[in-house]
C-alpha cells in the first residue's frame, strides 16, 4: 500500500513532465541482478522465499495501471536506504524522489531519526514526502493521472537555504495555476527573551517584526506570482502545520539545509523540518539548498545562493 502511494505521485509527475519512473528498492542483503527473470523453481527453496516475495511485489507494481504508458525501470540494490537512494539520484539523473513516511515516537525515534528523514537529508534533489492518509492532490482513474494543486504553502526563513524552495514553489504555482501562500514564523523564544529582558528584548522583537514585513514585501514582488503572505509567532512547525490545515493547502514546500549529526554518521535535518514532515496534513516537498530542480521540469533562470 505504501509503495503504491509513492508510485501514484511519481507516475503523476512523470506524466506531467514527460519523464520516467525508477522503481527503487533497497534491501539489507544482496539481491541477484536477474531476480525478475529467474525461474520460480530457483526461488521456491526456504532460504529464497524472501526473494520470491520481493519479486512478487515489484512485478505487482510494474503491472499497476499507474505505470501504463510510462517508461518504468525497476532497480533493486543492497545497502543503506539513504545512501543508496542518494547515489541512485546521481546515477539515474533523478529530478524527484517520492517516499512514504511513518510517524514514530519514543527514544529510538528521537535519537536515530527515521529512514525517510535520512533520505531527505542525503538526497541531492527534492524529496516529496507522503504520509497516508493525508490530503491528496493527485487523482488517478485507471492509467489517467492528474495533479490538482489548488493551494501551495511555502515555508520560508529568508535564508539562502530557502531560496531554492521559493523558486520551486513559485514555478509549481505558475505551472498549475495554484494559489501561493508564503509563511514566516517568528520563533516563540524571541518573545520569551523580550519578557525576560524588557528593555532590549521588546525593541529587538519590534525590529524583527518590521524586518519580516519588509522581506515578505520583497518576496511577493520577486516571485511574480500573486502570493498571499502570512507572518506567525510561535513554534515554527506548529504554526506551519496549523496554517496548512486552516488554508487546506495541497502541498507544503520547505527548504532543507542539513547539518552533521551530534552522534556522527549521516547528516540530519533540523528538528523543525522533521516535525513538519511528521505532522503535516498534506504532502511536503523538501527542497535542498544546494540544487534547484522542479518536478514539472520548468527552467530555472535565477542563480541560487549556496550555503
């Protein structure tokens, strides 16, 4: 079910942009390169049952009406999901990764992060996260696919890390005639500081509010698309998720800028981005700051500052 949810969006964007779909599966153990063509008799032994199951799932997806008329390539590799997917993005020249996320809680979740969030952190292209049952903006009837984007919510912090996301959100809005909303959230710790240090804190908060208003005016002018701006105060992820629900947004677009993990190993996302992905009422398009690609293959003409 989860793989089909990701396939639905991948197929829709591939049809819209004249692209192809790579069905990518990462396993913990090495898989024969000719798995799909191996005789059933080879896979009927007890130790190969898991290979039979994998092959059955891949063949089921390949025969799905969603794939009708599309160029679809199945790829099965062994390794760590985030690392292998990041490598595949480069090897197969991928413009968009679609994945299904699962909310997890508890110590393990907080310490190590989810596989989906590791993929977002390492992928060098935009990653569309889907968390069923969410608000759905892709309609499929048989082999027919249509993208229905009515409202897009851009979450921005005006830093270079959000420049790519701003361009992608703007181009998606232009290509789909969607209503574009932009939100900046003034973190609630600023207000806490103003309470603790009234003399300087209130002045700083007032200046920040004025600065954000000015930046929003500039953003609306630069994107060209009539954008509706929102300025909120509080926890960023809570305000973004709440606004998305209130406005019935079809998609949240947010820029990602990863940093090294405290415990070493793979890079990680910021906690606010992770919480947006885990709690959003609609799919979230995570756009890395280092590269601009749009799922609808619109040209990018404005250079993007690097972080």
